[in-house]
C-alpha cells in the first residue's frame, strides 16, 4: 500500500505513521529522517540541502523530491510506503504524481488526520520535556508530573521547548493551513482522501485509520 499522511502539527502524525507502517508492513518515509540520513552520509543531495539550511533558507522542492525519489526506489519500498512530511505543498504533490506515474504506480490513499485547532495548541503548548532525557515527556493537563517542573522518572528539570510555545504553535499552524492543507483538496479531486478523527487514545486512532483504509478513499 502506498499512502501519504497529512495533518496539522500536534495531530499525532509521527506516532501514527510509525504504528501504521508497522501494521501495513511498509517503510515509514519521513522527510526529517531523509534529510538527517542524507546529511549524515554526506550524499550530494545531503550536502546540497545543508548548504541551504546553513543559510537559514528553505530547501528547494526539487532537492526534497529527489531525496524522496531515491528512498522510494529502495528495495524495502517495492511493495509500498507511508510518506510523512512529503508532499508538503501542491507543487510537491504534482511532482510526486509525475514520479509515480513514471514508475507505473499510484497512491492508494491520502490519510488526513483531523484535530480541532485549539486542541492542537493545547496538546503542544502543554508539553514539558526532561532536560536529562528527552524521552521523558509530560503534559500540564494530560500527564502532569507529581511535582511541578520535576521529572517523575529521574528528577530532572522539566522545560518547554522553544517551538512548543503557543505563539510558535499558532505560527506553525498558519504555515500548515497556507502551504500544506491545499494538498487535501488536490487529492480529494482524485478520490484518494481518507479523513480520520485524530482525537482519542492512540490505539483507537490507529484502529480508525486501518478500518478506513480498508473501506477506501473519500471516507468522510
């Protein structure tokens, strides 16, 4: 199965992408992972991407697309993949269509995780991370530590990341609405969109997604 996963920041894309890829037995292809891997291996694409990132500039679509193409051509992606973070805009979606058409394959579904904006802001802005171990994550509303500002696991200081502040989250949401959200209408025109309510327990959201994928596209 070949799937694109979309949704606003805080909708749980990373968690669901990992779980769904495992259930469907396809590789989880994350844009962030692609960039890190190419930069770490110092590939030509990685060097090119880093040259833009070092200047604080956005990496051009063609570089991102080339990285995604290279990853989708790996043997483990022959029977399918789950794309997370790509395509990020309509021009990338069009390029992906051209790429897949050239290979004689097509997408099976575009999974759209939906969550109310205020809930997304609450989810992200309430996160607190342990300075000793970033794997220790708490939330002021959903998973509050026994002692405010102190990690239950190791006693380390809990802090809010700069990109988790309410102002930053709202900026990220605006970028999502203007740049990424339009691809949902683009794919709806192809009958590929499967809409999933992203609120609730993680297992429940995964179950909803798998059930909807079995039913097919344009599941509203």
